[in-house]
């Protein structure tokens, strides 16, 4: 446990910013609100969030009013919680009759799991991990010895696990189903021994039926609208089963399956039958959840939702060992099936794009493929899987190879963990450099007081989440034009009045503004820029902030999108009079591009030639806001982010009378 905590926290130190949005923002936001106001709020709105255990545990860290310190303390808490999972698995193996070394091996496999990767994230999974495994252990004890104390203990752990992650709400149902299996279907005996559990779970089920999913689940109420598609569910059940077997290390899987089957068919003790029944129930429930989830828009391997199954593979394997390694042919056939699967289905097809987002195992595989190439990486994984599965088959005939297979599985788990952490380091470094300035708390450190973040169209949601996470002075969020909501906690729309004022809910905004400049440029009057952070700019009011000029479609590196618009806002007299200068250019080795400019009194085509620069001048005399749009006859795509582009452009300059006065300085994007 101590070694696991130390290693996992050291790995977390390299994870310097949240990535898993909106989840990490929600959990940390509620924890921060609990610390500051005692209420579970997100940007002042009630969260209606049932998974409150992790925010409650992390709330004391946010009393420091220091996002950096609270972030690191929460990571330490998560590393400790996931390392504590070794305890219930150790005790479970002892309860099943395993010796001290077997129990230590089970504990080692528990903390060597690649899924401890999530201890670096501000999620509820690290808190739920030991609670669910603790519920499995106490549940097995209660099934074997149905005392009042053990039944209440299981109920408490099931409640805490559900308060950590709502996905575990089914634990009591799995327990009651296991009761029927252990009692061999006798309802009368089950009622006499487990009456307390039945009554305990009947009350919340009745309450849930009365309240309904919308009121009960709050943020997660949309689960009531999922669609069940049998064909797709079958596909995802098979995919999840295959990839979970990979993540478990292959070697122990055939023996574990045989051990579970034998324990259900001819159990030698109530503990064996209880563990086998509870384990199968847990597996079926989790597989059903993940398959339904995947068929409703989240089409990827949900290892994050299945992580509690991996530590249970060794206890199941132990059931087979304790019976003298029977059914050798079945174990060999299982191993041959896994071997054929690894040869027939390469993992490279599952490591592309976002498919690996919830799977530390696939992240580790992808890291190997990036290091040695996809072909060599796939071959290395296939050879390692073949070696592990052959060890598992050989262990059926030679007892001394059993512990070789266990040791190899531990080594393989550690290797995958290292690969996942290495991949994470690269992603975090890229996100930190792209989405944040060197000082992530740049808004707080500007000391301008509470500010409003204005999200503009096309700005990635994660950029806003990063700013909101690190800067507690960003107390409001508003959306300009067609900017899409970043989460489910309100999306107030900000509009620009004809005189340039920012209107939120019909009221003029007067406080500091943090405006996203991703693919746009904004110039304000009545405010001065005091700080910049990546693609955001902080404006401090000197009066009433007003938009003077807005360009939608101009990237930070000077490229123009294929279509966009520019709006100039009037001065105090309501008029715009002057000349707008639009600098265009194209680098050499590109293609001649024509822009069509359209607006009040303007309809002209401008051709931009590679290797040359031009300045297009447009005379404007207009009352009220004046908008000029452009469309390109040619679209290019800029690598590595595959952005659609047309020509290069400098910051437009307006000479004359308008909302911004004289010539415009360039606004940093």
C-alpha cells in the first residue's frame, strides 16, 4: 500500500492540469462551493448532483483558496484511496482460504492495475474503487455468515459506493440475487436469514419509484432516455469482454472462468458460492451498463467503468487452484481461444482517435505503438499476450508455473501502467502549453475581482473548463452568439447592443470580462486589456465596457477562416464614418484565392496572390453596427490541427469615427 501510494503520487505530480472534462470541473467545482458556501453549487446554480462523496471529501482542501494546493492534495487523497483497495482484496483471498502469499499477490495485482492511472484525476472513481471492493468482501462474508452486523456493513459500503459513483446503485440487487444462489433458490430460507437486507433495500427502491429518475438522479436523469439496441449491445459486450481479458493479463483468465463455474456448480463452501455469485452479478451489471452507454453515443471501451473487475480475477483464479487445477482441457481450450483472438484481432484498431479515452490499457498499448511503430507494437503486444496465455495453460499441468504466471501478470500490469502514465504526460504537456499560460491562475493573480468569462463560437469547451478550474475569480460564464454550452449547468446568452454594450439577461454588464479569442478578435471601448492567457484576454473596465470591433474567423496565427464576418460598432453619436483597412496575404507555394466581401454598400471580389500582400480599403458611412462578411472560393486545411483556412490576414484597422475612436491596436489572441 505504501509503495503504491508513493509511486502513484509521484506519477500524479507529472499530471499538472485536469483533462477529463466536464467531470473534473464538476467534482472540483462542487468541492470548492462546499468549502466556500456550504452548498453544492456550480457557478451559483444548484448542481442537483447525486454523487457527492468525492466533493465532500475534497472540500477541506479548497478551504486553502489555492487551486494548485487543492489540486495536489486531492491527487494525494486519490492515490491513497486507490492504494487502500489492496486491503479488501487481501482479506477476500484470506476468506476464500488462500494463504498469506496468495493474499499478497492479490493485493499486488490490485495496486498494479493500469486503472490506478485515474488517481491523477479529480474524479470519483478513485474513491469508489476501494469502496466497491470493500463491499464485495463484506458481501461475501455476509453471504457466508448472514449476521446483522455484516448485512448492515455491506449496506453501508453499498451506499457509500453509490454516493461516490451512481453507476454502483445496483449493488444491493446483486447481493439479493447472490442470496438466492447461495441458498440454492430457497426463498423461505433466504427470507429467514436475510430479512434485514430485504427490508433495508425495499424502502429506497420504493422511494426511487415514487420520485422517478429525473428527481432522484438530477444531473444523471438522462439515463431514463437511453435506447436499448440489442444488436449493438451484443457487439459492445463482445468488445468489452475481449479488451477486459487483455487488461487482466490473459494468463489468469481461463483458470478464473473455470474456478467461477465450478464454484457455482458444486461449491465447497458458502464463501466460494457467495463470491462466484456476487462476482458474476457484478460483471453482468457493469457489462450491461457499459454496453448501453456505448450504444447511446459513447462508442469506446469503457474500462473506467469496469475497473473493479480486474482485482477479482485472481480470487476467481484461486478457486480453481484450491480445487487442484481441475478441468485442464477447459483451461487449455480457453487459452487457445484467447490466443486465436489475439492473433486475429490486433489492438491497433482500438487505439485510434478517442476510443482509448477511458482505457489506461489501450493508452499503454498506444504509447508502445508510438515508440516502436504500429506494426512492431502490435507484434510485441501479440507476442506478450501469447506468452501470458501459454503460461496460463501450462500452469494447468505444472504447479510451479502457477506463480510464474501470476508474477508475469503483475509485471505486464506494471508495464502497461508505465505506458499509460507516459502517454498521459505527453497529453498533459500539450494541453498545458496550448490551453493555459505559464501562470494558470493568471486571472486570480490580476486581482481585478470577480470576472465573467465570455465563451465565443468555435472555442473548444476544454479551454473554458481549464480557465474556470484554475481561476476562482471567474464566477460567471456567458455565451456569445452561437457558442455552445460547455456543461449542463446553465448557458446564459450575452448579446451585443447596437451601441456595443454587453447585455446579459437584458442588463448591462459592467465588471471585468475574460473574452475568448479562439478564431476571433475583439476590441473593446470603456475597458483596457490587463492580462492575456492562451486564447483569452482579460479586460478591466474604465467605464461601461463596449464592443468596438469584432472579427469572427481570424485565428491567432493570422490565418482567416473560409467564411466569417467583421462588425464595427458606432460611437456615441450612433454613426460610423471612416475607412476600414484589411491586410491580406498568402505565403509562397499556395494557390491564388478569391474572397467575396459583402456588406451594406459593399459587394466586391478580392484576389490574393501567393507571395504578395495587399491592403483592401473600404469606405464606411453608416448608422448603427456595420457588418462585413467574407466567403472564400477555396478552402485549405492547416496541419496539424486540420483547421479550415483561406488566406492570411492582419488585424483590420479603422480610421475615422466609430466606437473605438482612432486606429485599433492589435488584440492579442
